[in-house]
C-alpha cells in the first residue's frame, strides 16, 4: 500500500508538488500554517520558466492580470545598464499566485489544510498544531522558515542579509518609466528591485547587509530615506506606501544547496536558495515541487531526488551567489554595471545563465 505523502508548506514548491501528485493519482496531505492568502517577501518577478511550470500544472496565471516585463535596467549611482530580457516575465503578487495554486491543488484532489502549523517531525510523521499525522513520505517545503530539528546548514552561504518588501501605489511618472521593465538598484551593502505588479501597485523588494542597516540607523524609515537618495529610486519619494509596515526577514541563506541524504524530500528554499536579483527562485521552487512529485510517484527515495534536483539548479545558484558578493561589496557594483552598460548582451546572457535550463524543464515534460 502506498502511504499518502505529507507536504509541509503551501508556497509554490509545496503547492506544485501537491497539484502534481494529485494529478498523478496520489493525492497528498498539504499543511500550511497560514489560514488564508497572505503577502510574502518576494520581488514577484515571475520568470518564463515559472510561467511554464504553472501552465504545465494547468494554472491560468493570466487571469491574475499581472504586469508584462521584457526589459531589465540596472542602476548603481548615476550609472545605468539596460537590456532586453531573452524572455517575457510577469509581475504578479504572491498573495494572489500562491492562493491560486493551492486552490488548484485542492481542486485536483489534494487535502489542503490551511491554518495548520507543523511543529517538528517524528520519524515519518508530522507533529502539528492539530495533532500528529499518519506516517508517510515527508516533503519539506517551509521556504524561508526552518522547521525545528531540520535547519538548513548555513556553511558557505552569504551571511547577514536582511530582506524587506513594501508595496507602493504607482504614480504616473513611475508607471511610465517601469512599463515593461524590472529595475535593480545596487547600493552600498545591498540591492533593491522595483517593478509593477497587478492593480496599479509597485513592488519594492530589497536586501541589505545587517552592518549597513545598523550604520544607517537600524530602522525602516531611515533605510528608506537612504534608498530614496539613490538616483534609481528617487521617484519613489512621491509614491504612497501601501502596507502599514514592510515585510521583513533576517538571515536569508543565499547560496544554500541541500546535501543529498536520508531525511525528508527538500523542496523550494529548503533545497536551494538563489540570490533574489535573478528572479528565478519561484521557478526553482516549482521545478523542485514537480520533480519531487514525479520521482516520489515512481518510487525514488529522497536522496536520489535531491541529487537530481541539485544537478538542475546548483550551477545557477553558485554563479548568482558569486555575482551577489561582487554587487554588494566595495565598488564592485559600479564595475559590474559599467561593464554591463558597455556590453548589454552580457546582461541578457547573465539572465539566461542564472535560470533553470529549458532542457531541465523538457526532461519533466514542461
Ligand atoms: C527578498 C527576496 C526577493 C525575492 N524575489 C524573487 C523574485 O522576484 N522572483 C523569484 O522568482 N523569486 C524571488 N525570491 C525567491 C522566492 O521568493 C522563493 O525562492 C520562493 O518563495 C520559494 O518558494 P517556497 O515554496 O520554497 O517557499 P515559500 O514561498 O516561503 O512558502 C513556504 C510556505 O510554508 C509555510 N510554512 C512555513 N513553516 C511552516 C510550518 N512549520 N508549518 C506549516 N507551514 C509552514 C509558509 O507559511 C509558506 O506559505 C525572492 C526571495 C527573497 C528573500
């Protein structure tokens, strides 16, 4: 008898695994601690690979009315580099997207239990706020949050980065400038992404080194004031913030790659954390979710799955992590943006090299 899989976390990785397992005739149990749709720290740049994965699961992202993005612009001080992306991406909120995917998984037959928090694992059972589950293969998809006893190994990752996200109401000037573009501003100790999402909103999502944050006064208003002095972000001063306070997260382990071994199937940010400026974390989460479902359904163990997923994403994670170190330290950001301004084709190439490859998608029939 096949035991029912238990998926912990209803983000994109967990949602994709749940939808796919249900479609393969093995509907899982999915436990998500949030009771309803919620905002998440994310730049909300949905790449073409992520779009293909969602379409492959039968999710109609177009109905969310996201923003079309086909260009990237980089700023460092007064330097700017711009290139056409080698694909079309979408700006869409995680609040809407994750809820759509979870509803889709439930409609396909997955038992989606929202508002249930998993405390820890006990062998192949999950100990939850509502009691213990039956035994079954565990798929760990808790994203940025580590489960007690299952923490990710931070060795080799970039330490000390804090993430923030705030929505702004788009002004006419920003709407015109950002039409079709995602902008990344590199500043001392971090970088910020700015783009349109649905319903006339702008997403500002950024990472800043803890030491730099402290030096700026250690508060969001002081950090924002410093960011507004950056030429690439100055226009935001006229835009109204929409969240009462920004979402924040500390210690994002950029560069993390799970080591294959016994234990749960690790998906999404529990398997690999790629620097955010690449905008492919969501694709990697969806990729891992689908791959885990396919391999679990065909009887593969967790170590075999983890080895295979690592093969699909490790090179991209390592390259992006090296670039992030250059862009956030010293004067590397100016050299990087000046170089990319001189050779815009290199910017498009970097965008390609830091993504899940088309061949990896094709191997999954996506
Ligand atoms: C600052 C920043 C900007 C980013 N920008 C982009 C971008 O523009 N484009 C892009 O593609 N990627 C981006 N990413 C990466 C992307 O957000 C992640 O890679 C992606 O969300 C990973 O999906 P996931 O399903 O693994 O985790 P998540 O989306 O974090 O989902 C995990 C889920 O698990 C639930 N959960 C956690 N703990 C428990 C528990 N104990 N019990 C039950 N449920 C639990 C949470 O509530 C959550 O819903 C960004 C990341 C950061 C930090």
